[in-house]
C-alpha cells in the first residue's frame, strides 16, 4: 500500500519504542528498571474514580458537545481564574482526549505553510513533529544546562521575527525539569506583542513544582488574548489512561478548536469529564502527597546520579524528570542509553529523543519507587563503569 508522503514528516515518541524493547527483554527473563515512561505510578485518587463510576451508572455514556460538557468547561475556567488570574469563562475552554490534540489544533488553526514556529529544544518531540506536518519552519531555541534549562534568551531574541506565527513554551519542562522565570516570561511576552505572535503555553506539569509559585505567561494582561494554555488531568491526578486534557484560549479561537475536535475525535468520553469536575473541585490532598513524594524521589535520584563517575545532574525545579549530563563518556547519548538498557537493565531515553540540543544527556523519569530508583542507580553505576573501562582500553590500544 502506498502511504501519503506527509506521513514522512511525522515524528514519534521514543519512550514508547524503548518501552517495547524493554518489555521484550523482560519477556526473555531480564530484569529491567523502567525510567523511560513519563507517567505517575500512583493510582487515580479514589474520589475521582468514584465520580466516574457514578457517572457511568447514571447514564453518562453518550456523545457530548465537541468542546466538552458545560459543567467541566466552567470548572476549568474557574480553575484558570483562581490559579492564573485570567478572566476565563466556559466559552474559552475546549476539552479534548489528552494533551496532544491541543498541540495539533493550535498548529493547524494558527500556522500556515512556510510560517515560522519557535519551540524549546530539547523539548517534547510532538511540537516539532506537528510543525513539520503543516510544512511550517521549526525554529528551535536551545535550553542550556548553564541556564538551568531555561530559554536561551539571546537565541530567542535572534529567532523571533515578522515571520514568527507561534511561540511554544513548556514550563515546568519535559525533559529537563526546567522552569521559566518571570523575567524571561515578561520578555517573551514583549516580543510576542511586538511581532504579533500567538503563544502555545504547555502547562501540563503546572502542579508539579517544588519551589515557589507557578507562573503562566497568560497571566500577563496583554498576553491573555494571544495565549492558548494546554493543561489536563494526566500528570496532576495520575489519569494518563483516562485521556483527558483541555485548552484555554481566546474566545475567537475556541470555535476553530471545536471544529477541529468535531473533525477528528468528535468528543471526549462523557464519564471521564464528570470525573474531571470532581478532580478540580474535590480534595487536593492526594495531589499534594504525590508532589511531596516526587520531591523525595528527585532528591534521591539527583544525589545518586552525581555520585556516578562521569555523570553530573542539575536539580530539576518541576515535572518528574532528571536530565543528567553524560558527555564525559565521549559517546552519543543514544549509544549510552542502549548500553544501559541491554547491558545494565535500565530503560532510559537519550536526550536526542527530544531534539538535537539533547545530545550528551539522558532523560530519566523518577515516576517510580525510591527502591527501584536506588536499584537503577546501582545498575547504572556498574554499567557506566564498564563502559568507561572499555573506552579507556580502546583509546590506549596501540595503532599498527
């Protein structure tokens, strides 16, 4: 069968490929510690599960409006007013199955072929994939370790211009755990206004922040009317399998998103939407406990990584990923990640899964138990010691 050429422009998420290889090794009897998949290992809070069951039993099993049920849209708007200080109403909200549709819809609704889109690199790979799909020009802005993986503002100033249609932000950030500071957000906002750009602000990890208060660029008054916020339930409420996210956007843009939803997914499952209302308005104790546990795991992982010879790791400010520097081994990140999987029994992702600027780094998810994190660190230390020994033998071998 001949496939459409546009499929060649689509990328993928390497995490699922690595997971498949890791599962194959487990099927052969090898013990693997999984640090590749970015999903909380906690159960969805019971009050949310109970709300979903009640919705099913009461017949909430039919189509809903493409934008989502009015009750959930109102609850999301209420959350936006409370946490971002923006004047959102239900008319500004579109509910979708997961977070990716908002990336897809924003790019398809706002970006023409040949337009330029600025995005973070290393960053979530679907940004670049969707930019390429519409034949726009992807313009990466590097996230540098020496800046704690914030935007390289010098590079950003050079990148933004009159051809820039959309600027994609992600804070707290996947894969680095970096957080954009208020000063950078204000400068990005100033340039977005100057060049008449829209912002897609991916805030899916907004509740998983370890210090300070979350800052959204949409909270800057002149940016509210040009920002699409992407958020959802997957990370905050451990609801990855429920597939429910949302976009909050100017009222002029929302009908376009609703039309794209009608043409692609029809609507989001009804019972999950009723559960989402309980998530937003119900007790938040389980979220607070989860974030506290992620902090504990982060500290164990970062301390352990920094004890491995040849590895250095900054402390992430948010999300649940560590992004250690492994440049000292003198090998491509993918080669090191493959070595750790096949020789060390630890599934991780190479930084290059998130863009060219991820070379020299690995992404490790600490959405796993402290016991497994410690086991993984021990396995990594042994494997990397062996890898370094092999490198030294190779470099010292006489030439003939």
